[in-house]
C-alpha cells in the first residue's frame, strides 16, 4: 500500500480510464450512427423462366421497386449510398402455377458492409399479376379510303391471309375482335397487290396494345382489283322485210349508252354493245301509234364486264315510220272473186294496207281482189262468214289479212261442185278458175 501511495498507482489508473472514456467519446463524435431512406431499389424476380415454361407471363409487378430504411455509422452509410449495388432485393415466383394476382414477399440484404442494418420497408409485399399465354385467330377487316382515278372503280379486294394469329395473355386476347388493314386508294388506276400492316382493334374499334402480344405475321397481302368505267353506246340491227326496210324507219334507243366496268384491258376491246336484232316484219304485227312502235331489248353484257350499279337491264328501241304508213281502203262485194258455189250479198269491207307513201297513193280499191278461203267439204247451204284473202298486182305493199265476208251457199250449186272433176282440174280448188297467186306471204 505504501508503494501504491508512493507511486500514485490509483491516480494513474483513474487517469487511464478517463483517457479511454475520452477516446471513446471523441471517436464516437467523429463517426456517429444514423439512418438513410433509400428509394427506387429494383426487385430481382427469381423463377421467371419457370413461369414461361408453364405458358405464364407476369403482366404487372415484374419491374417493382421498393423503399428501404438503412441504419449504420456515417461512414458505412456513405459507403452504401456510394454503391447501392451492395443492396440485394429478391423475390421468388416459382410457387405460382396459375393465372391470378399474388402477394409476394421479398428479401433485402446488404453485401460487403457489415455495420448496416435494414429496418423499415415499403411496400411490405409485392403485387404480382400473372396471366396465361394463349393464341387466337383474328379476322382481317379491310378499310379502303380515297377515290380512284377518273373512270375507274374498285371491283373487289381481299387480304391474304384473311385471318391472323395473335399470341399473348388471355385477358388481352379477349379484348381483340379484328385486325384492320387500311389503304388509301386515291388516284389508283391499276390493280394493286401490296403488303400492308394491320392494327388490332377491340369491339369499339379502339386499338389494343400490349408489349406481351406477338404476331405470326406483322403484315398481310392486300389485293385490289380495279375496273375501268366506260360509257358504251347501244346499237341495234334491223332485218328487212319485203314491205318495210331499215331505210323506211328512224330509231332511238333509251338509254343510248350504258356505263360498264371491267378490266382496263378488256374495256379497250369494244366500244359498243349490239342489242338483239329487230325483224321489221314484226312491226307490221304491232299496233303503230302516231307512226311509232317500241320494242324492249335486254342488254346482254360481254364476258368480263359488269354494269355499274344503277344501270338498266333493258333498253327501249322506238321506231318512227319514215315516208310510209297505213292506208284503209273501202271495199264492197264487187271486189270478191267469182265463185261457182258462193254468192255475195251487198256489204262493205275495210282493208288495211301498208307500204311506202308513193305506192299507197297509187293504189285504190279497184286494184284489190278478195278471195274467200274455204274447204269445199266443210261447206253447208245457207249464210256464212268466211275468211278472205286480199291480193293486189303490186307486191310491194302489205295487206293485213283479217277480213271476213258474208256469203250465201246454194245446196244445188254445192252438190254440183262436189261432183267428180276432170283430172286436169285442180281437186283442191272449187270449180271454176284457179285464183291467181299472190305475193302475200
């Protein structure tokens, strides 16, 4: 004790302890502890490849960031903030086997800086949305805009293929209703075949976009067939008759032309369409009103062309008589040919004849002979009406054969006519002169 007192050992020990305390204090003041909030730390997901093998894909949550609170000395925190890669944030999705929304925990660690402790975290868990990858065929819809070149129209168009296959998440595929191809046809005058991209649309026509969608082909082949529109004249040919020729009529056609569409090469091959011919002999069998008569003719189109919408299928051909016409002759019984069987009471007859005006001016009733037509075996005594044939020396006029004459038949004359005749006589005609032949068909 004397030595301790003599050498101040207690004082020296207390001084040393005080020095240590002061050193610890001083050292703590130079490198104090603290906390730092670190935001935007990316989370690395583990097991993503396993999801792909199950035909699953993460729609949201794959790029999650978290916020952590780190505690440590200032020097350690400074080192950490200088190199944030020392912080590892991982989460595993290997347990996910079906589509849906999952809450997934994550692990945060600091590597290489032992004095750092990770405290608070936000969020506490990650939200991961997973969907199944599938494929869906989508029909292609074509939208043509613009106006082609003058005298040209689009005859038809199609896309090949007419449906495309889209692969992606099922929730996104359900929104897709069509793949629309748009093409501006302004000014085109030839057929087109080109590759055109398309846009995926929903039921309302709004675009459907997703980074998870893949296409079997990013484009389709669009084919547009063009037709050239031409106003093609309508024409008609006439078949002359012995009494009416094409030089004796004027004609009009309504419509005078028809607007057709066809391949430009085909449209160059013709400039008119011929209607079915009109036999002018038929004009004499129709009632001519005011010197005109009309015929309907179907417009038959050549192969390779079609009528533009709104065009008529029939044309009306109207004929107007020129320097010709009808004339009515007033006849009586004196113009009837003598006949051994028939006698003719007094009567008035009307005969319509047709021909050129200058010919009609020269013909009068005295140039007409009427010949009753009958079969001897069918006759009976008494009064009858028989059909009658009109003949004239001028064969250039048409005689309308719809006459009937009144006749009286005597039984004695009828019996006499039915007696056998000489071989030189014509058994097919009644006794007496054989009627002269007529030019009338």
